[in-house]
């Protein structure tokens, strides 16, 4: 156990010694962004339970362990040891221990640019300017008009320390064939942290599908990773952003998505989480343009002593926007889960349609879920609904299945599967097989 | 004819309340037995006990099915051994397609009996043939199990499942409840098509009308947890005329 303020000081010291190696220092704005971010983190520290967005569970090992950015293991890896790229995948970017080690693709269609953050810093820094925002711009603004930066202190830590990331830039009216995969693998040394900063920009009328595939590490050291993705969809653009998040019991993974949507754009966010460790998934969507819409689908599958959290915040900032959130949580053994979902409708955002459904299935007496749906509605002409339920497997349904000859174990699997299908069936055709494989070995009954 | 099901002096409690109080009943292969009785007599309890539902406490008595002690078998094994309960209120299972459900059930039973499982194509072929026999549309294969089904559709789906699983002992628990005359006729015809030398049926009903179509071989009156009178199908007609009270008093 180390004193928390000592640890904050150590991160600041670590930042100063790391600084020369961090990318983008030649860009004034990036240097300022990093410096301001570490100051903000030093002021706020890791969010504890006094922060509303973090008041359900305590992350084990987050605040009382100092994580080093220095990675003893090399970033090199024998590429032939990695599973082959799916033929439907247009571009695959492989990160090993938090750094891009390979980008695979055949000939890229014109207007599709996928590369590392470092590549863009060197070759097209103007593109990045303004897309990675100063840390304080991610602060929560509360109903009381208080601006609170504490919930986003890990985004600040990420802004200070990020060493790499993926940049996806799709030109006007380009429909990307297949999908883009951002694959993360690792065999980190103990007490390591890595921060990934990505930008996805879809110009007007373009369409793209991305999967962020976060695999379990090869060892089970205490590792803390944060991924922050800034997404901007211009008028009429459509993005499907899929995150499959695995992890080992000693892993802490914090994943933040910030999406801003212009007129008539559409954002689909699918997250499947089956980490054995601690994983937190945050999705913030700003519906800024009329006719824009977002769908957030989340499936959390916890077992053993895992802890999964999802936080959503969908902001309807203008007239005639639409959002839907479907969150399903299945918890077994001693696992923990939390869902905090917020729909915010700004003043004047009439014609808003917003729905939220959170259902949880507890398979064990020791599993715990906390669900908190919130609506903040400041406009008059809106249609918002939210529903949250927590339950166990239905005895009536189990008996019905068993009375037809299905053994209890298989009947349970079938019912659990049907529960998760609500999310899986929303995944696009091109990725549904991968989604099913991802949850296989968890709860999926292969028939 | 050989006896398929032999219930001897069965006493059953549900939440500390005695429901069956010494029920005895024999059913032979090929026999269709109707069980009629007033509300609360224990008809549905009998069906649940035979299918193996939790919460039914057998205090004494025995149930022999095909020579085995039925009460010792878990629910799914009873099904694999040929016991089928058509539910009074079929259960909805959102997220599971009817065809997936029936195929999973059929293959689980086959696996249990050491038979080869059916692949998707073989299954579909069989399901289509059975649906056709029952004059049912194939649309419902894809629909979620019983979700949004009308009362008639639910009961027909039960008969379809029964037909797919080809049981030896079929228990129809108030299959006629909630059905209009046309639906009743269709369901009864469906059941009649499944009758054979081996199949024995227990038809639990309140009304004589279902029996007009199903033509039971025996009719048993269940009152206060016991069979109080047994006869042929004319007993149902007497019942219609005199009511349960008249028959119970006379017996």
C-alpha cells in the first residue's frame, strides 16, 4: 500500500522523465495538451467513490499501485504467431504492448486512410489538431451547472501519457468495404500502464465499420490500460464501432468513447465484454446535428471475480435526434457489474426520441449488479423511455425446456443465450460470426 | 394390452397442503384416458407430478412407467423416455426460435437414448412434414417460442411439439381451455392423428366437448385427490347431465 498523494506525485515525476520520448512534442498544441493534462490529473487523482460516475465499485489496484509506462518486454513479436486476418477485414492494425507493430491491408481504396497516431503526427499533424481536445473539455457538466473534471481524470492521464493510437480517416462519400480491425495484444511486465489515443473521422456521407479487438494478455500481471477514442461523424456519415473486450483477472481496462454527430449521421456502438478482470466501458454521444441518431448496445458477461462497468451519456443537443440504448448484463459466481446510463435532452431539443433498456441476469447468489438509469430532460416535446430490470433464470422456462427433454445445464445455456441474443443479433452480418465466437466459451451454446 | 402407466395410492403435497390423497390409475398402451373433475380436485397436480415439476412433494405411493419408477427420474429423462406434457399455459421463451427449441429438445432426447442426432436439414424435413400433417404454416418455425402466439396457436404449437417428439405417454392438461370451437377441433384432430397402438394419453379437461372429438377409451372422475369413478365415454355424458356433485354423491 502506498499513499495516494505519493502516487500522484510519482505519476507527475514519471511524466517529466518520459516526456522526451512521448510523440508530438514538436507540435505546440500537443505539448500544451499533455502538460495541462498531467496537471489536471495531479489535481484530480483517480476518481474515488465520491465521484458520482464512479460510486458503485472500487477498482482494485487502481489507486494504490504505481504503474510504470516503461515496458521491459520488447514490442517485437513473431507476426506469424498471430491468427490470420479475416478475409472480410480490409485493414488490420496490430498493437502489441500498446504500440502499433503492424498494419496489414491489400490495396486500400482511395479515401481510406488508416495509420498510427505517430504516422499522422509526422505526416499530417494538421488533421489531428482539434480532434484530440484538451483534457478539461471532457469534463462532466452537471445539472447544477458545476463543471466536474474528476470523472474524466483517466482521460486526462491518457492525454498526458499516450504513446500511440490508431487514426481512421475516411473521405467524403466513401463506403469502406469490409471492416477495419484494431487488434490489441500484449505480454506486459508487472505494474505497467499503457494509454492508447485514437481518432476516427468520417467525412460527409461516408460509411465505415470498425472493430476494436482487445484480447487477453499472454500473462496475468497487474496491467492498467486506457483507450480513448474521439469520433467525429460529419453530415450523413455512418459508423459502426464494435468493441470486444477480454482481459485477465489482474487487468484493469478503461475504455472511453466520445462521439460527436453532425446532421443526419448515425453512430452504432456495440460492446461485448467478457474480461475476467476489471473493465470499464464509457460511451458518450453528442447528437449535435438534426436527424442524427445513435444506437448503443452493450453485453457484459461476468464470472469469477470480474467487475464490469458501463457508463453511457447520450446528449440530445438539438431538435429531432434519436437514440437507443440496450444494455444486457449476465453475471455468474462472484462477479460485479454496474450500468449507469444517462439520457440528456437539452433545452430546445424538441422532437427527441430516446430509449434505454437495461436488463441484468444474475446466475449466482453472490453476483451483484447496480443499475442506474437517468433522464435529464429540459425540452417539452420529447419521447423518452427507460426500463431497468434485474432477475434470475425463470423456473417456469427451465421446467418447460426440461419437460421437452433438454437437460438442465443445456436449458440454462439456452436461456442465457437467448438473453444475450438481444445484443448479438444487433451486430452486423459481417461481424456476427466473430461476435458469437467471442462469447463462445462464456455462455454460448453452439448448436 | 400391456400397462404403460401404473399409479398406486399416490399422495402428494404442495406447500404443505395435501392435494392428491391416494390416487390410483392404470393406463394401457393405446388407451386414451380422460380425467375430469371439479376445480381444485388435483388434475393439474397429477400432470405436474408426472412431468416432474419442482415443488410437488410425493409423500407416499408409486408411479411405474414402462416398468420403471417414474418418480426417480429427472424431468428431462422422463421426456427422453417418452413422457410429454402439453401445458395448460405454454411458456413463452423470448429470444429462442421455435425450430431451435424443438431441434434442441429432439436431439437431446435422441442423444439420451443413444440415437444419432438430426442435422439441420434432416430436422427441417421432418418438421415440414409434421407441420403439413397438422395443417400448420411453417412461419412459426422462426417465431420465438410462444411469444405473441394466440391461445389457439400456442395449443397447436404444443401438438406440433408432441408430434415431433413422438411420445409414449402424452398428458394433455386442459388443452381445450381458451380455445374456440374451430381451434378445439383442429387441436383434437391433430392429437387424433398421433394416436397409435403404443401411445397412451391422459386428457385432462372440464368439458365433454373435447371428448366428442378425442373419443376416450376410459373416463375417470377425479375428486378431492382420488379417482372416484371410472367408466367409458358415456360417463362424460352422465357428468354433463348430473354435474360433478351428482356423480360424487352417487359413488
